[in-house]
C-alpha cells in the first residue's frame, strides 16, 4: 500500500489524481486515487482526511515489485504532472527490513 497527502501551498488539496504504475508515466496498476475522497466509497468526499490518497497494489497478500507513484492530470489521467517516486515492495512481510507500506506526500 502507498499512501500520503497532496499539499498545495502547505494546505492539503482535494481533487488531485495520484497513480501507481510499473514505470514513470505508465498505465495504472490500480485505479487512480483522487485525493480527499473516501477509500471505501470512491468518489465520495472524506472530510476527515483532506488531501489524503491511498493506493492498494494488492489486497490481502504481499507482492514484490518496483512501483512508481506520481500525480496525473485530471480528468483524462493521460499525462504525468509530478515527479515520480520509486517504491520497492518485498514478498516476505515477516522480515522487518522488507517494505509493504510506503508513505509519499506530494507538494504542489
């Protein structure tokens, strides 16, 4: 899982599409997440978590891989508009040096 907050001038910003993909600027691995929306009810505002996004690569099991997280334009989602951050996850969740959960904030 990758999660974080999108900030604009130091204030959490809603309505920003964040993507996780196998390469910079690539097609999403899961649906893009719009910051400030409810992770359980996509499209519904989450007033308790302004600017927050959550990208779950796979539910219920560890998955090894290299993932890029970045902001894309809306509403098309066709263009990367931020730097991309590389995240590496491992398939052994019981090894304390392995990663299954990352936090990445974006500042606009």
